[in-house]
C-alpha cells in the first residue's frame, strides 16, 4: 500500500497508511484494565450521585473530578513530565466512551479532559505546562473552554470579545462568552479574544480581577453539567498567559476542535451502547401477547440497527484515533502539530457527525422499544433522549461539520490505496463489491460537481450530499478493513457486510438527487442517471434475515459485543 506524502499536502480522501487501522479488538489487557477502571468509576462513584448532579449540586461534580484525578482518568494524554501517562488517543477514546455512560458528568468530564486540557499540552510554554497540567491532571483544578458568544456560534471566529495590550505587556479583556460548560466549577478558562493582531488565546484564571459567572442556563438535557456565561470586565491578564502565538488563536481553536470532535464521538458511542443495553434488557423482560417482545422481528430489527450504528461509529473513530497517534508519534516528522492535526479535519468531522447521529437514532429506538415507559422519568432512556440532543450541536453543528467534510473532499480527491487495491482484484467479495461500487459513485459525484459548478458556488444541499457520500465511504472502508483483521468473527462480518450494502444504496440515492439537480437538460440528465444505476454491485442480500442474526447474537450476550 502506498504511503501519503506530507500531511499538509495529503492528496488522499482519507489518511493512507501501510498500517492496518486500529480497532477495539486490538486493545491489550492493560488497555482493557484502564477501560474497566473508568467503567467502575462511573458505576460506583457517578451513578449513585446522578440525582444530586442533576439538581446542580456542583460540589458533587467537583468531588468526582478529584476522584477521577486520583484514578488517573484525567491524565491519560498528559505527558509524563507533568504527572500524566502520555497514552494514545485510542486509550483516551475508550475512557471517554466509558464516561459516556455517566450522563451529565460525561459532558463535564469531556470538556475538562479535552478542550480544557489539550491546548496546554500542544500549545503551552514550559512554564504554562508546569503550572497548569499537574493541577488539571489531578482534578485539583477544573478546566473550561470559552469560545462561543451570543452572536458567534457556528461563526465562532467572528467573536466580539476584545483584548487590548498595555504598555507593560499585560492584556485587558472585555466581553461575554456564552454557554460555557463547567463555568461554575472551573478554576481556569481558555478564552479567545480579538486583538489588533487577530484572534488570540488567553489563559484566564477564575480568580483574576474582572472575572464573573452568570446564572446557570435552564437546559433541555445534560442538566447536571454547569452551563453559564463567562463575563469579562476589564479582566487583567498577564503577558505570560497568552497561549500560542499572538494573533494565531484561530489555529488553537480549530485544531483542538478537531480532537474535541473525535473525543465527542467516543462519548456518543458509549451512550449509544448504554441505550442498546437498556433496550435489550427491557425487550427481554417485557411480555406482550404471551411472549417477550425481543422475539418480535421488528424489535430485533431495531436492535440490529442500533448495533450497526455503533459498529460504524466505533470503526471510524478508533481508526481515526489510531492514525492520529501514528502521525503524532513519528520520530522523524518535522511537521508542526497544526499541520498534522489539521490534516484529519475531514475524518474528525465525519466521526462527530456519524457518532452523534448514531446516538440520536439509538436513543430514539431505545425509547420506542420501551413504549410508554420510555417517556417516563423513572426510566433512564428518558434522560438519554434529552441529553443526546446536544451532541448534534456541540463542537460545531452537524451542518457546519458537513461543510467541513465536503470542502476537504473537494481538495483530497484521490482514493486511499485500501480501496484502489480492490480494483485490481479479479473476484470481489460481497462487501468488496459494494465498497468498490460506492467508490465509483463517489467519483461520479465529484466529477459531476466539478464539471457543473465552481467550488465556491456549490449549493449547500449539494455539499451536504457530497459530505454524506464521503462519510458513508469512510464508514464502509473502515468496517471492511476491520473485517480483514478478524475474518473468523461472525458478528463483525455480518455487521460489516450489512453496512457496506446499505451504505452503497445511501450513496446511490444521494448521487441520483445530485445529478438530477445538476443537469437541467432532460436527455443529458437521463443519460447521467443511467450511468449511476448501471454501476455493477452484487445482487441485494437478505439484509432483514442478516439483521435477525445480529439481533440474536447481541440478545444472547445481553449487550454490545466489544469492550
């Protein structure tokens, strides 16, 4: 397999590597022990306190951060020199996944361990790292990230908060940051403000003069996580508290956001697994018409679809984490952190969109399987349903992320070697046939777009179709490559084959809509649509029967099948 050029000039649609992608089945015994530690922490420490957390008893949250710090859960990515473990993103990913079972605290945890800590690791000076990382890793201090403003949500870099430098080098910041997670429990905020030189990132301690916190927001879900406005009135910040380069704060914001999107996907996977497990247990126990509702095929289909959503999200998220680890851990690399991480903007956005939408469908189906009980507060799925809604808005709305995917896809048009190599095979398996067919459709979508539209004039609906096709292809390729590592795992094979088949038809549907829009002449339109429909793929399989097998496998296990 070919290897990509430098990350900043990567021509491949997805990161290309000679290394097989990381999958959850690759975790070592030590990795699993860390995952089990996080799982036990949620079960024994967080779950008993959920009632108090949801009532916004912030002392409980602060105490949980201390305990998480004692267990090392906040130090996974922090370098050893500052009291951390300096482990891979696949490990921090599985920890975020296990915390995905923690309700509102999952959000507080993810913000702290992600955007509340990572900027110091990658952009901090030695003095900043020494001062902040040990405290953040131990849970002595809690971190927050202040980017969003009332009129700068998706357009976050158009913020109005200002930073003016004084003659002595210190800065005065004025403005308000809205919807700041951990606002009322945080000890330190990473604040983005506009200076004369441009957007700049500042480390603002809670006890700095001019810092105050507004009232708690009343939210639909995640009620136990603190969300409030950070108010900065003539806030005096010392010169040594600039994070990164003056005027280059946008690089901090955007690149850390790529990592945050991936971390959010892992948390979503955890919650999606929780929804599936609750649905399985309820379906097994609930009796209707003289038998368990888990025996009904429509219920089994729902359970299988939930497992398929998780499998797809898992496959792309752990693959992405593994390859980010690969490039960041290269000893011979001379490229900057900004260059290395920005190259994964497409993959990170796919993980965010697919993971959050997998969660959305899973909690919806979990409520449906619970019937009327799922609508009642006595059942956990009611809270999961409300809490899940924010994930399609967090870390950039899914619409913004789709635009990111599409814009990157227009620049990186070369298929990765893993797909190109299939074109050389004389005989393809079913899922290989669908993967190649999906790649051919993707190629037709790109060619039609670039032929009929200038890249700057592509309508957003068409960008959405391109983004969805790109995402489906990444999911299909990731699932297929996962099966290559585990050829004898029957459930993995069934899941991957179904995802590749259904993914192809999703891409085909989008391609038909796009081409119909691009070609005004009916004769030309029909010709192009016929080209789409003529792409050879294997005969449709009995996916409904396959989904029964998937459902029966997870019903027998009582939960999803991985760690």
